[in-house]
């Protein structure tokens, strides 16, 4: 018995250490930090100054941070519906019995494994360019002047452009998961419904969708986590922080490691960055809780 | 199953290789790491209990050592550069570094090409105890804790100063501007080089073709010049998103002065944005937009799209720093004729055109925690010696730092603008000083210039955004 | 013969129903080919040609690639990314497999609690951790060393690894351990010699998943690998793109993008089935 205990401890310790050192301790410290005024990231706790909720108040009164919350909400809700909807559409097409299923699936998934930096650069420096860009040339070719003159990178359109690029990279990933889910549905259901004369649309709503409940929930959770950490595309699409692309994570990065916020030393406060982190985590936890409420998991 | 085994074998062997790799790496790194952690301790100790006395004591010690030190230089220096090694400036620096190491074989200079990211990575690196002896001080961040007072080092003659003291070889502003820029008048926080100024850069060929004979000094003259240029078939003005707020910022600085602009962007009532100066500024640009003075792509320009249009002779003017010719050198080619004029006076303004302009220089600072300040200064003075300054001017087309260096052909027309500046402003009249509001100003100005919103919309949007 | 023909016709009719589906897929394909194809061509042109819409006007300019490769340390970035990804993946397995095994097959007090802690920690975003981690790395003198990122990549992915592998170990038959015990194996031996090899399919799926995650990670790499010798392919490319923009070298910029894109693409051509299986497995299960 003693031996077994020793064995359990030995096998669990490295993983538990990871948890304590890399997750638990930093989390507690970040929460504490968010209630303090902290000059530099590397300041020791002794140098922190307790300021109660000041950091949160400061964040909420900052137009830029508020904008970042609006953006993340748009990314999550609108982006989520469109991206997951497209993923669903493509996964249904791919599993419908078309030829070359594997080829199409690989093609759709390709953007996801390319480095985001490379992909975002392709979009920004080529597709959306307002002189030699792909879209500009395409619409000029089609004599669609209004679209040819569309300024994809103007402030009012930048968010849309960024989301198109982000969606192009992301759709394939969620499509993979959904295809796996649809492949798991027994062919018998479709066979039976076909005999009863159901069309493809009916089949989708009465068989595919209900059977995919768990999988859809899974994709929503994955998408929400990705949205909460929305960072790369923002920084690549904007030279400085911009209203169109700023997200809480970008804001936090700029407060702590960047230069845009707090050009004067008195404003510089790492604690506000920590508070932004806490708010992001709160959002993730709320979304997860709501999802678990709305779509209870059947299996597991 | 066979494939699986193969895969496992691969995984394991790669893990082993890695182990080997990591091990080798570790042993190579240990020296540096120990060094850096020792440095860090030293730095936290001193920074925690720093007093002015200690500081001066340090300096005294340093200069005493210097007198006793033998002329033979040896050791290792690390320079974190704000340039990329692919830029002309970076290439010039590389040449200087190679020259320095050839001259003093016992010295090794490590260089880290940070690019403009240096403002993001310098502070974390310094805080992390990274060994950095020399760095370009990015004004956006506060590195006061890490700079060495260079006062004891400038009135000394070096190998490369030809018998004069270092101070005597430099343009005087390069020792005083760093003080203004960092707000440290008590010490010499850095040595300046590559002095810059922010002006309307223009394409002389287009100006000639459009028969614009004199550089505009007032808003009306600018208006007239734009009309002629437009007539001649060119876009008069363009800008990029990154610098968008400079145009309105300088207008307001000309109208009411930089301090007022600073107050404006800090305003939380929204009232200051209804001020007449703001309204007339918005109207002036609305007028320019409606006359088609801004390039058609101005609404969607992502840096550096606009400056490339300018370099391609599609647009006549681009309000920017005097470093621009170097950035677009590959596009303009060597025959491009550069000109530059100070931001014009505006109606009812202060009349500071040609006297007050955003100006400054690149700051070369030495880390307080450097192991060997003399070696660091030997390198700095070598880099800013007349011949190396000439090399930088020639290779990188930058403005000279020493009195005896000739100006490059691309910039010689800007020399008058440089010499007339009496008061150095911050870029864009410091309109970007409130980072929370800056993106909103840029965004609305871009829309205004692109003709998407009216002057009234601009004012209304700014009021709405700043009112709390 | 007749039968075959009618089969063919039926097949054609069946495929015709899918016309809208094919159209959507073809659109996507056309766009991807046009985008990447143009960028490949642009990377062989000059910057002036790119802006004047006359790509390849003066023939192929291979010097764009020569420039990028000689001026930037592309190979260093690739080696770094390979080191981070491989050692990260190996470390994750070495730490999470034993823990997952214990949690899956041994009954002990507090097991549920431990289990839940792993599950909860999976949903903690990295922004919550990054500030204290930076402080820790600084205090340990790890800034400026590859170890920082390796350790972080391992540790932040361990909870998912544990969670993922529990399922695999749970599905193995109990008889195996009993047999091993009779043969005189200690529990350790039973794990490393019998159970661990049997979990290979799961371990492989997890590894592919982790590999792609680490290879494309950007946020931590940006903060903890801030100099040339440490940069990953992603952050390295970002540095290249910035510097090419500053020097106005668009052709070089596209060449840099293609250099990063190509190896991943080639690897994907050969391993797409395996990669897709790995990613799907990882994503569906987690």
C-alpha cells in the first residue's frame, strides 16, 4: 500500500508542479496585482501600492479599453456565427458524397497550419492593397467600380477586413471537427430518411444538427477561447493601436510591454494590465458557464 | 503498428538529440547567464537605494579609472540597435562595428538589430538583466534608471577626435537636444546623432512642373500650391495611418501652441474640442478634401503605402520626418529631388512657421550598468567620428552629426529648415500624448481627409469620444 | 456494358446535385491559388514592378530570396522553432503521460479533485499568467535563454495533455497490468514497458496537435524570445516584414513570406492525412 502511494506521488508530481508553478501561483499573483499600482512588471510585491479598484475604474473609463471590449464582443458573436456557420456549411458539403473529399478537406484546412504572420501579411499586403491588390484588380476586371474603389484598410472597414482574413484561416479548423462529427453519425439515419423522402435540407435540420450537439458546443468553446486571446491579427493589421482592431489582450500587451499607453511615467501601471487580464478570464469563465447551461453535454 | 514504432523511435531519438542540443546550448550560455544575473543583482541593489551622492561617486570613480587606464582597448560590448540590419542605417552601423573591431582586435562588439521594436523590447530586456552596454533611447518609454551620465566623457579627447574634445567635434544641439527630449537637464543622458526635423517633404520636380516657385509659408499659399499641383495632374498631399494625426496636430500647434494641444487631448469634458481652433482646423481640411487635394487612397493607406506613392512621384507632398528619403530610397532612386518646408502658418495663428517645428535626434545612450564605460564611449566616439559620420551620411543618407561633415544631396535642401528651428516641438505638436484618445483622432481625421465625414461630424465625433 | 453506363449516368446525376457545393469549394480553391500564386510571382519581381502592375516584367529576380536569406537569419528562426516544438512536445508527453496513467487507472484519495484542477486550468487564458511568469523568468535569469520558452510551452500544455491521455489509458484492458505484475514487473516498469507503448496512437495524436500549436504560437514568443538568436519562425518573419517595410522592399517581403510558407506547405502535402487526424483528434477530445 505504501508502495502504491509512493508510485502515485512520483507519477503525479511533475504535472502537479507545472500546475502550481505555471498556473496557480501566477493566477493568484495576477489577481493581486490587479488591485495594486505597479510600476514595472519586475517590481517585487513590496513595491506595489494597494489602490483598491482603481485599475478597473481606469480601464472602464478609457475609451480605448471600452472599444476593445466592444470589438471582442463583435469578434465573438458576429465572427463566431459567421465563421462557425461557414464551417458547418463546408463540412456538410464535404460529407455530402462529393468526389475528392480528402482533397477538399485538406485544402480548406491548409490556411490554419500556415503561420498567422505569413497569412496576415498576404492578406494585408496583397489581397486588400488599394493599388495592386487582388480584390481591387478583380472588381476592376468585373467593371464593378464601387467595389474596386472600396478601401479595405480604411478605419471603418479594417475590422471587416481583419475578420475576413481571420475567418479564412479559422474556418478550416472548425470544419475538421464538424466533419469528424458528421462522419460519426450512422449512415442508417440518412438511409431511413431518404426512404421517407427527406431532402438534403431536411436531413440537415432533423438529423445532422441534433446529432452534432456536442460537437457544436465543443467548437463554440474552442472559438470562444480563441476569441478571448485574439491578438496576432490585431497587431498585424494595425501599426499603432487602432479603434478598429484593438482587443483587451492587445491593450494589456501595450500597457505592460508596449509604448503606446502611459507615455508619461505617472500613468504607466502594470496593475491595469493585470486587471485587463482578470477581465478577460472572467469573460471566458462566464461564456463557458453559460454554454454549459444552454447546451448540457449528454455524453461523458 | 510498424509505422507507430518508427514514429516513437523518431520521437525518442529527436528527444535525445534535443537533449544533446540543449546541453551544449546550456554550457555555452551559462557564462552569459551568470554574468547577466550578477548584473541584475547589481542593478536592483543600486536602483533600490540610489542616491545622487552614490551616482556622482560612481562617476568620479569611472573618470579616475579612465585616466589610469591604458590606451589598449579590450573587452566585449553589446549594442542594441534601433535599426534593422537590412536598412541602409543598419548596414552603415555594421560597417562601423566591423571597423571598430578591426582597429581594436581585442574588442568584440555584439549587435542586436531590434528595429523600431526596440521600444517594446528594450525595457523588458533591461529589466531582465540582459547585458546591453549601448542602446538607442526610444523616447516613448522611460529608461531613466538605466542611463549613464555622459558629462565626464564629452570633454575628453579620443583616438578618433583628432586632438579636439568630443564636444568640439559635434553639432552643439546634439548634446542639448537629448536633455530636452528626456527631460534630464541635470546630466548628459545621451549623445545625439542623425538630427531630424518634421516638415512637409516634397518632390521638387513636381513643384517645378506645376510652376510652384516658392515654398508655402501660410495656409493660403499651401492652398494655392495644391491647386496648381492638382492642375498639373498630381495628387498634392498624402499621408499614412501611422502619421495621420500629425497634420491636424500641427495645425492646432500653429494656431494655439503645443501646450494647448496637450491640454486638448487630455480634456475629458469634450468642451475643448468645440473650440474655434478645432473647428477652423476641421473646416480647413474639409475644404482641402473637397477640392481633391488628398490622394484618392488616403482613406485606406496603411503605412507605408502613402510614402511609397510619394516615392513613386504620384503625390507631391508628404508631411514626415527628414528620415523619409532613406526609407523610400529604393523606390525613388538616386535622382529624386527632395525639398522640405516648415508647416505653414494658419489664419489667426501664432506665426511660428519656420521657428517651431518637431525636431530631435536619435539618442545613443550608455547603460549605467555597463562593465566598462570607457570602452563604450570609445565605441560611441568612433561611430560619430568625422569619417564614420560621413560614411553614415553617404550610405544611409542621414543628416550629419559632426560639424565637419558635408550634407547629403537628398537633404541639403532641408538644411535651412534645420537651422531656423528655435523651439523643438514633439511630433505632431504632441497630439498623440494621450494614447487613449490618439486612435480616435487619427481615425476621424482619416475619414475627414477622405471626404467621408464633414468638419462638423469630426468635431461632434471628438466631443462624443472624449466626454466622460 | 449497359449496366456500367447507367451507373455512370446515375453517378453524374448524383454529382450534379452537388453543383452548388462544388461551386463554393472551387471558389475557395481559386482564391487560395490566386493569392499564393501571385505572391510567389511577386516574390520574383522587383518592388517597382509590383506597384506598377507588371509582375515579372524584367524576368525572374532570384536575388530577392538571396537577400532575405543572407541578411536575415531565417535558418536560425527555423532551427529555433524546431527546437521549441520538438522539445516542447517531448516534454509534454514525458510529464503528462505518467500523470494521466495514474489518474486513469489507480484509485486514490483526492483523485477527483486533481482531475478537476487539470480541467479548470485548461480554460485559463495566457494573459492571466504572463506577467508573473515574466517576473519569474527574470528572477531566475532565464530571459535571453531558449529554456524559458521551452519550459513555458511544456507547462502550459501539460493540463491538456493529461486530460487528453486519461481517455487513452482508461481504454486499455486491465488484464495487462495484472499480467505484468505476475511477470514481476514493478508498477513503473509496467507503465514504461507495456502501457506507454500501447498508448502510442493517443500520444501521436497529442504530439501532432501540440506541435502545430507550439509552431504557430505568437504571444509568448513575442515576449520571451525578443532577439534574433531566440526568435521563432513567426516572430522572425514579423521582424523581416517590418524591416522590409522600412526599407520599402516589397519583393523581399513577399520572398520572406514564401520562405516561411513553403516548408510548412510541403510538409502538409505529404502528411496532410496524419496532421488532419491529429488535429481533429486533439480538438474533438479536449
